[in-house]
């Protein structure tokens, strides 16, 4: 066991938080999967627990492998993967998948493994690394907006446009995180303001086009508008039903909760093991569990900032913030939806909610962060060895005396 821990490089707090969240996730997933078990099986949640275990096992294997890769390699990897990601997004949207009559082309089915893969989450990680790479190249340069259109904005908008028809919330998060990363990277604010305006205009054109030709994307724009209208007007609907059930679960939880495995609202929440798992946590573990989970993500955010601050290159700083902030931001959105601070978005709770793609992409992001942290540790260790060698070498002392 000591050999295993010795091979875990990088920030130990991040390793600990990721491991504790993963271990903790078995409790709410096992409890919240009961409704799915009765709908799609014999009522046993053991199968869902086993699937969740393998998702986490594969995820942490990926995390371990990624954190062993020197982080400067991700510069080139992002360039190679970006066109592949765009092709995956094109393939995903071309499938035209519908679920219960609604347009839901978000996943790629892998028949051999009998699993589905959400390509937009991979696109998010790859795009953030690519943007960090570009920003690190122009840090000490004065660039014009025209110079950045092809190498920077064309890939960004290509990814966003391909994700938007099926997943508005993910598109909005990627767009906001990209703008934030560019702000941190020193990209001119006046250009960012212009891009924000362009984004709003393009979104408006898309919505108007979808309204004029509803057959292109059945029900998607209607779903977005109904979620926003429901959030502000408290109208009845599927999303409002879920929010009301989530609020009921939170109210029943109180300070200490109803007890692990004793949730009632899990039987009524359609997405109790994924999108609304935080409500089940609060119901069963009360405010103690609620604040505990929240503090875990805030601690993760704190360590991400520390790693970024101590990184020895501009690319290291930017890539840590680029892949790390979306993980914490997604967690805060998931918790905010459960308590009705935000409209329903469909974002999962990283490392806690069930779902393979979310777990795997979170692990890749954390692996990149740990790779940057590990490099910093290697530099520090080499500096210490050099200092000790100079101090303890008797020949050096003798030569100085002579």
C-alpha cells in the first residue's frame, strides 16, 4: 500500500478530496437508484452500484495515467485532439437521437462496450487546454483581434455551435469558462466584450431559426424557454415538479437528515441519482451532509488556485484554471439547481452523481492539474538535492578553504 501512495504525485489534498468524494458517492448513488431499479429492473440497486464502481475505477485509472504525463505534452495533445473532437461532435449531432419524442443527440453509443459517451464533456476539456496553450503563446505579445480569429475563436465557436443544438447549459458553461480563462490570461477586455456581444447575437439567431423551423431540433428551444419561464413564473411542468420534489427533500432533511438510505423523495425524483442527487444527500444527511459536500468542492477550488499560483510556467497556470474551474463551477450549479437558485440545467455533481462520462472527464481534468503540481514538486526536490549536495560535499568545502 505504501508503494501505491508513493506513486501518487502532485497535490495530496486534491488526491484526498477526489478519493473521499468518490467513496462518499456510493451512499447516495446506492440509495437514489431505487426508482430506476423499480422502473427498469427487479427493484435491486446492486447493479447500479456495480456500474458506478466500475465507472469510478476506470476514472481513477485514467486519472493516475494522466497525472504521470508531463503536463507540457498536453499542449500538443490538445492540437491533435481538437479536430477529432469536432468530428465526434458532428457525428453526435448527425445521429439525430430522440428520447420520448424529444431531441437528445448528446451521446455516442458504443455497441461493443454497451455504453454511451457524451462527446461535449470531452470537447470541454480539450478546448480549455487548447485555449490555455494559445494564451500562453501570446502572453508577452500585443495581438490584434484579427490575428486571433482563426487560431483561437474559430475552434471555440466551432465547438460551441456543435454542442448548442443538444445542450444549451453545457454550451453556456463552456463559453463562460472560456471567457474567464481568457480574462485570466490577459486577453484584451475590449475584445472579450465584443465576443460576448457576438455570442448573444448568434444565440438569438439560433433561437429564432429554431422557432421558425421547429422540425430541425424538436422540442429543444421549447425546453430551454419553458425551464426559464418555469423558474421565474413558478408554472407547472416537468422541471417544476422535479424542483418541488427536490425542495421537499431538502426541507425533510433538516439539520441531521432522515438517515442514510431512508430518503422518500428518491422514489419521485426522475433524476435522483444524477442531476438531483444533492437533494437526496441533504434529505438523508441534513445540513451537515450538505455543507460537508459543499466544503469539499470549495477546498478543491482552493487547492486548484494554489497549484495554479505555484505552477512554474504560464501554460501550467492557465491549464490548471482552465480545466479546474469548470469542475467546481459545475458542482455549484448542480447544488444551486437543487435549491432553486438556477433553472434546471442537467449538470451532474462531479465524482458523486452516477454517469460514466462525467466521472471520466472530471478525472482527466484532475489528472492534468496533478501533473502540473507533480512537476512543481519535482523541480523543488531537484533544487533541494542540489542544495544538499553543495552543502555536504567535502571536496567543495576543502576547495573553498584552499
